[in-house]
């Protein structure tokens, strides 16, 4: 069972009150995944937002090099203990923007997207705090994507000299 004390350990919930965390505990469940398990694929409906308790999950983007070849998966980020993933569960159009595949046995706290959105719509202060925390996750993911892009572009430019 998920407890308020467990949620307090996550930086995602920094600044949340005890009462706010109690509301979130009511819609949270623990889930476990084996290494190699694909939690979701890009464009699938975002059914959960997750906080990782243990394990590692690669956030991947499929890159299609040609129509007759399988896509190459590019790692955009790696989520580890304490990280949040699946922010698409609370941001329209509520479909995942990357794939998520476990590279270790993984344990996570899952928040059902529909229940979470209903709670955030009902309690606007909680919704505001939750969306601020979500924005930090999105910004972090964007930063990691920029680093990868700059690294790739930098390497291609260097080979031109």
C-alpha cells in the first residue's frame, strides 16, 4: 500500500501538504515490471503517471530511416529511482510522446490518469501544484533531448572540418 510518507520521499511532491498527499495516495497503486518489458509505446493513450521506486526505464523515440527498415530506437532519457514519467497522463492530448521500456526489473507507483485528472480538476490548488511539478519533468526531458540533439549535430559538424 502507498503511504503519504512514501510520497514525501519524491522531489516531485516537494511543497505538497499532508492533506494533498492523502488525496493522491487514494488513487495510487504499486506496479512491478520485468527487465525488457515495454510499459508503453509512443502515441498510446496515457493511462498512468509513474514515480519510480526502483529500477531503470529508457525513454525512447523511434526514428524511421527508411520505409523498408525497422525503426531505430534512440534513447532520449533514462528514468531511475525517484523520477517521474508519463507526464502525458495529465497533458492533452493524453497520449505518450515517447516509448518507455524497462532495462532493469522495475517497481513504480502508478497514478490512474482519469482519476488523477478528475482529482486535479476538482481541487484547483492541488492541480496547480501538480502541474508545476509536471512542468519540471517536461523541462528536464526537453533539456535531455536538447543535449542529445546538440551532441548529434556537433558530431556531424565536426566531421565536416
